[in-house]
């Protein structure tokens, strides 16, 4: 059974957040909305509009059609520089603050 378009967008956004290491709060700030609005869209109580999809895709530097295709296509479309590195993931997992460009 295939996913609905809404499900594909929600799972794609979740995958992009995971792969990049961003939080809903960081994505919300980039989109100019509240974290609660992102949370509602991710939980399915509100829908991602086409304008939202364009903004999310632009934020991650991918084509909106790749976002609509689903999580695999969306994450494969990310440039390597947008992915969090293994070192960053390991350090973040230990609770050490990480900022763009290196460790703090």
C-alpha cells in the first residue's frame, strides 16, 4: 500500500530533520513559523501546504518534487555539506554542544 502525499511529505521532513541534525525549532525559525506549527504539520493535525513544501525544499537546497517524492528521494537529494557528520552525531549524542564549523 502506498503512502498518501501528506504522509510522504511528513516522513520526508522527518528524515531531513534527522539526517541534518536539525530540530523542529530550527526548521521553524528558517521557515518563519512557530515550532508548534511545524509540530502540528508533522503530527498530521495540520497539512504542509505547497508553499510550505517550496520553503522546506529551498531551506534544504533540494527540489520540491524530491520532497514530495518521499524520505528516500529527499535525503538522497541533500548535498553532502547539509548532512551531519558521524563525528558531529557522536559528539552530539554525548551531550557536547556542536555548532556549524566545529565544536564549541
